[in-house]
């Protein structure tokens, strides 16, 4: 997994760090360590069960502006997904689009109404927006397969988290650390370190969302994260940032959803009418004001 340094402070992050939950702290495990291969097979089985998805929820964004002041925005979240690597996110406030991110496996793009600039880049290119990393986003959502390989080192008990800690093979060579609660099938906490940042993803497992699949009993339906906190910190411990996402509805029924449009960067550009478009590596290209009419 390639994690990139943060250069746009509004990209789904905030400045709060996470402290261990004292209620979870326990000194000794009651059960033996879980089997890593079995957990990864459960993880991949869940990821493979979702071909397409639409989710609704709330996103809270916090960041520090150029003057060093803390800022916060909260908005309504729409998320669309098509396997294996098409993801689109829209955050809106009072009916107006605040942020759009998309990836269709060929191109990625990012738009905010603060800059009114649409930034585009090839999907395989490394960029400087830490949460525009499609691998990181899909792993956070439980929608990305992970290799069922073997890594050295046995699981160890983390008393501060009250969970088993071990590493799994990540994406693009960066290992991911998992914390698994006793008796759980999926991690309550994940962390990956690369490009000078440590990214930690914490799931509130009391708020999972059951995804109803056609022809599948509700008891056998997959459960996806319903509440995620994503935090990053830099190597100098000078930059602590976090975002909170809570999903109210998650459904594989995408009938009536604009699935073709949200994964089409040209359609997004036409609809958003940004003041400028920047292809990474090029200078911004201003729009003629007449083209915004």
C-alpha cells in the first residue's frame, strides 16, 4: 500500500489524535491467538461478496488552515463502489457539493468547492493526497482483498488495546498491522506506515452495517464498517489529523444510482464546472467565465 504525504489539509482528515480506550484495556487474553490465514480468508470472502454498493452517511472533516487555525466541516456523504477498484465519494452541505473524489482504475480526481479546482491524475501515479490513495480507502472500507501470504512473527497480545496484534501483507509492499478483539473475525483497528506518515483506522464494531445480498439469509450476509475514524500523524509528531465517517445506509441495490456518471471524470468536470482544471505535472488551466454559464 502506497501512502502519500498530506498536502491538501481538507482531504477527509482532522487534527485530533486517538488515545487508547481504557474500557478495552485488559491484562491477559482469555483465548488463544487467532489464526492469521483464517482471518484473511474471512476478510477476502467478505470483500469478494460485494460487487457494487451505494452508501449514505455523515462525514466530519477537521483541518488546520494556512493561518494555523483549526477548522471543521460536517456534511452528508454519498459513496459508490464497483469491484474491484472503482470508488466515488461526494460530500455535500446544505445541498451543495463540498468535496468530490473519484477513481475508475484509469484516472483519479479530486475537487473541493473551496478551491473550485479539479485535480486529475492517472490512477497508477503517486500523488500527495494521503486519503486519495484508493488502496487505503478500499482497505478501510473492507472492500479490498489482501494477500493470504505468510509474514514472520506470531500474534502478540496488546494489553493497551485488549486485542491481538499482528501484521498482514498490505498493498504495494507496505505491511498492515491488525488489532483483533477476542472472538472477532475482523480487525477493530488497522495501521500502516509509509511516506513519513502513520495512518490508523479504527472501527466502532458496535455500529457495523449488515449488507443484504439477494438470495442470502440475513444471518449469512456480510457486515461492513458502519463507523470509521481515520487518523494520521507524521514522523515528527507535529501533525495529528483525523476524520470520522458514519454510514447510515449501505446497500448493494444500485438501481437508480448514477453509477456511470460518478465514475466518469469528464462527466464530473462538466457537472462541477470548476474554475480551473489541473492535471498533475501541469499548471492550472483557467476556465473562461462564459463556460460556467
